[in-house]
């Protein structure tokens, strides 16, 4: 039996990755979303093991050293990583997998798994992205400025991806992801 597809969804902060991926999962419950580990603290309403595995910086470093991550990166002062084991297990069992990660991580997956299909989720315009980031109200002005700077770099890298989906409509973007998984 072959290995089920792996789709990596990346794009700038505020582009709507979580919203689009959630809509794709609602459209096809047979798809599995990989849960990342992170050193950042949970936000309001986030659940350990569901949204992220919240781990200490020490535990994260141990996981890095023992090769437990498919990819990992530091972003906005915190570390994030995709545990390798669960992704391999699901794919081997025939379950398509979506990873929702940032640019550094997508590049690492490209190197470690050439069969992965990388999808860049782009905003309809810079102005819309800026409005989404500043409108969140969850971060300081400095954090927003850092995310906007990172977004400029991320947008410049979209040519490295297999596909670009402009997130003008959540349902259409979600359907595009499902088409890639099943196409």
C-alpha cells in the first residue's frame, strides 16, 4: 500500500491558514491535521494536544536532539515543531495529512520529504493582510510589526511552493486544498 499524501500549508501570519484548514477538515473528516509542539503559552481557549502540544523549552530541545521532529523552527520568540511519528503513522495507514506550518518549516519538509506538496496561502492584498494582523488585538504593536516584516519575506518566497491559493474565499480555498489532497 502506498503512502497517503502530505500537504504542507504555509503563508504569512494572518492570512487565514487555520480558518481554511478547519474548513477543509470539515469538508473531509478523513483528512488528519498534524498537531505541532510549541514552547509558547496557550492562548485563550487553546487545548493541549488539540491545538498544540505545549512543551517546555527544555523538552522541546530534547525532542530536537533526539530527531523527533519532521521540521521545527523558531518564530516570534517561540519554537514550533511537527512530531515525525504521528505523521508517518497516519500516512502509512492511508490517511491524508495536512501540516499547517510557517516558511522555515515548509522548507525543511521539502528537504526531508520530496513527496510532500507545498501550498502557499496568499492574502488577496497586502492591505487586507495588514488589517487582519492589526485587527487581531491579541498582540503588542511590536509583535504586529514583527509579523508584518516576516509576512513580507514570506510573500517573497511563494515561488518556492508547488501551488499558490489566494484566500479570497475560505470555502473555495478549503476546496482547493482538498482537490490537491485527492487530485
